[in-house]
């Protein structure tokens, strides 16, 4: 085995900040997302991962639902075979909604490990708290008649199965995604191994201040998906009311002051606020700029305050395809009044 060759313009890995999860596991302070959405094939995403590793990325954020883990895994395996130390990597994957069952969850996790060819996962998240499947590429009006609301006992049965994989050394850290305060309270109450990550939508126009602070206060790291406002999100997730973060005059003004694209201002803001962004790009130039953005030329206190004032509750990933029969609207997914629709306190809907 030789020495893994970094690109000439790479960022030295030791210069990339790391965060420490509440269980002691280290994670790089910026990651590479691998959700190709409607525009990037698995082959293209895998090629992006190959380049990103040579540029200095060490956190690769994956999910079975993205449909490309076997291709991403081939890129990771190549790097490992060329001498990249496995312990330098932080590979995260997620359990999809149709595997919310103890036996199915264990099999799905092991399948992700096999597809990604990394031996174990540094983190494994339950992708959504609902056991509700939708077909890849479906439109926003698609509904599964078998969908159900959140049921704590069923969620925890799946969680406890994954805890055993932590015991076996197949998972280093467990986490959740798209989970609200009411749900997180129950999970923290009932978990033997506490969640240390909540991957959630976070960008200047959707800052989720209350949930963000709750996570921080309870040792749960907020990982930010859609950190740039996700202009390339699937068509089903686009509505006329959506705000484009990077097009706002304030963002353009701050970007001009720093001589960079507004995307990099989004990432600087995320890093300085304390969340961990996972931007996705298939362009090498952008991948390198994204990585550099958190290392140099920080925002001023005044600029951070200006961006804080952009909060306008602009949720982009509304999740409407996960709604169950009888749900009123996508708002029912997010427990906005502090209660869980369908929850009666006894684990039954």
C-alpha cells in the first residue's frame, strides 16, 4: 500500500477544524453532501468524492435513499487501497423510512457498510422519524396510503436495534435527522445510547433557533443540510413562496465585501454560528472554495447579526410526501405547537 496522493492545491487535512461529538468521536467541521437530487448521477457524485478526498475532505455524508452508495463506496475503496488511512475518514449514512423495523434496520445498516466499503460507519442516522416510504423521484403530490404518524415505541424499537450495532463496533455514533424538539425529548428520554447528531435544514432564511439551541444544550450536534438554500433541490420541494438565500441583497452585499460568492458567506455563517454544513457540489472549483471558506476571512460580528436578521421561517424541504391519511398539511410533520400529531403519550397513534 502506498501513500494516498493529495492534489497540489489541496488543503492540508490537519488545518481543517474538527468538532467533538458528545460521545468523544471527532468529526471534520465541514463535509461533502452526496445527494445528487435530480441533476447528478451516481457516477458523477462518485467522481466528486474522488476529487474531494484529494482536496482534503474527510467527512462524506451519505444515505441509502440517495441511491448511489455503491458508487460512492467504490471511490472510497479506491482511496483506502491507495493508502488513505480509514481513521482519517468520517463516513455517515442514514436509515431510510421503509426500514423502520429492528431486523430491517440492522440489515440496512450492514448493507450501507458493504456498499460504502469502509468496514464500519462513523455515524448512522435515522433519516426521517416517520416509517413512510415514497418512490424515488416522485412528485410532491405523491402519498403512500400506508403512511403513519410518528409512534415513539416503534421508533425506539428501531433505535435499540441500532444501539446493538454500536456495541458491536459497526457504528461509532448514532443520530437522528429531521427531528423536532417534542420528538427529540422522547428519544433522549428513552435511548440507552444518546443521539449525538441531528441533521436538519439550516440556512440563513431558516435558522431554526429554538431547535438549534435545544440540540446544543443537550449535546446533539446540528449538521446543516441545504446550507446554501439548496437551489438544486428536487422540483417537488419548490414552491412559489420560497426565498433564495443567496439572492438576497444583504447576502450579496456581504459577499461583495469579502470578494466571494454568496455561497461562501452561507458557509462562513454556518461555521461561525456553530453548525456543521454539508454542501453538495459536483464542481471541483466550488468544492475547494467551500472547504477553504471556513478557514479564512471570517465574518464580522456586524455581518453575523445582519444574517441573523434574515430569518424568515423559509423551510424548503417540507416533507409533504411523508404525510399519512388524515394529516392536515405538511405542517403536521413539524410539531409546530409543541405536540406530536397522533401521539397520545402511550406510544400509539
